C-alpha cells in the first residue's frame, strides 16, 4: 500500500538505473536500495552507474544486471575522445530503456541523464546546494526532502524509494558484498600458507588521514592484542601515505603482525574480511565492507558523524570520545590542521576492552 498520490506501480516497472557517483564506501551503502527493490520485485532489472575505480565493490553483486562506469581519466583525454566516451555511454544507457532513474547524489549528471534518457520516472533529493536550481527541480519527476537532523546514509538512500512508493522492509535493508571465486581461492591459499584459521583484521588508515588514529595509539593497541593472544592481519590501501603509516606502526613493534598493506585488491580484501573473526578500524570503506559481511566491527570515529556513517548492522561498536562538544564537525582536522583531537584522544585500552567483549568466547 502506498500513501502517495504520485506513487509508481512497480509491478509495471521493468528496468531501473541507479546512479552513485561517489567513493567506495558510498557505493557500497547504495546496495540496500538495490536489495530492497529485488526482494519485493524480483522481476525488475537493476543497472548501476558509478565511477570506474569503485566497480570492485559491486562487480560480483548478483542483484545487478549491468554496471556502467564513468572513468575519471576521461577528463584528461583530448576533447574529441572525451566526447566520444561520453556519447558511447549515453547510447548504451539509452539502449536500456529505463522506466525509473534513481539518482543518489547532487551530481549534475543525474539531472542531465533524466532529460537525456527520458525515463518516465526519475527521483532525486532536494539537496541544499541545488535548492535554487529550477533546472534541477524540473529534471526529475519526484524529489524527496533531506532531514535537517543526522540520518544514516543507508536510510537517506532508501528515502528515494519511499518517495516513489516502495517502502523497504526492515529485513531488506541489507548491504550486499561478495568476493569472486578467484579471490576466495587465492586468499584461502594465502591463509593456508600463513597457517591462520582465526584472526582479526586491523586497518588503521583511511584515504583521509584526519580520520586515522595516531601511530602511537595503534602500536599500543596492537601490543595489548598480542599480549591477549589475538592473531592479527594488518591491511591498508596501496597509497603512499597509508603505507608510510603502516611502516611507522611496524617500526614501533618488537613483534610485527602479518602485514598485507597494499598487497590486496578490493576483491581479495573482501575475501579476507569474510574469513576473519572481526575488524578493527576507522571510518573508511573497509569498515563498511566488514559490516556488509556481517563481521564484528570496532570502529573509531572522530570528526565524521557516526549517525550518518556508522558501520551498518547490529554487530558493530562505535567508539567516539564524548568530551568534545564540537563533534562531529566533519572538518579536515582541528582548525584544518589534519589532526583530529577527538580521535587522537581515544585511549588504546578503551578500544581493547571493546574488542575484548567480542573475545569472551575466544572466537579469535
């Protein structure tokens, strides 16, 4: 039952295009939209339009029919080649004959697509930065309000469906993430070589370094976990700043944990997390990956807002310092200085005690 006079009859919908032009974690947090539709209307084909560098997180999602990508490198191409790439993409999308466009960012491309594809229905949010744009408002058949109070990104994404008359059931608000069989096999072989059965993953870094916990706190926590007999694998992205931080952490340890920083693809990291007993980290895409795989997650939050970005699910614990009234400022460190005191003030023992609550049955 719908309460809306302009609700869509999803029984008549054959094909939907969802667009999410953001980062890795943002794309993963879009999957409940796809899952909610497929659970109620399994006949509908759903395609996804994303940036090419985020494809690995949805490439093996069984609920997607096709994935279309925009390569950020197109902007560096000669003008004619760039235009050709854009035209090829547009023709591919037009050939799919979508009934509904679900645009989940404030990117202008969504408004342009709604017009170019001429979908019977299209939905997007009333983003503050587009509030004065008559062109934006007239590009979509349906617009939905964003709450002034903090709301988890998963729910905000699902609001797009609510606006057109599809109300997600609680059991359908699920992240979907799956590794390839090749990644599962390679990670399984690696763990056999390492003679590891049960282990926790610690991922100290983020692409945004102001979200990262200090090196010395990571060293202290790892020592506490090692003393407690918890096997660890430390991971990070193949980014110079992240790898340098991992190097500094290892330099402060007499016994270094197994370190796979920069050595795994996202597909392999998915497979590794799936084999783990739990995940320790900060507000970053791998944190969301662990939540999607239904692992215990201990997540440290500083300037980012856990009401919007907490690991999704009921097996997670967020640790945030309560002594800073300025949280969650979402600034690039205090005063823009790249260091977030609300995060650096979290004590290693506090994190250890939270992890220890998961270890009561000696799961790790």
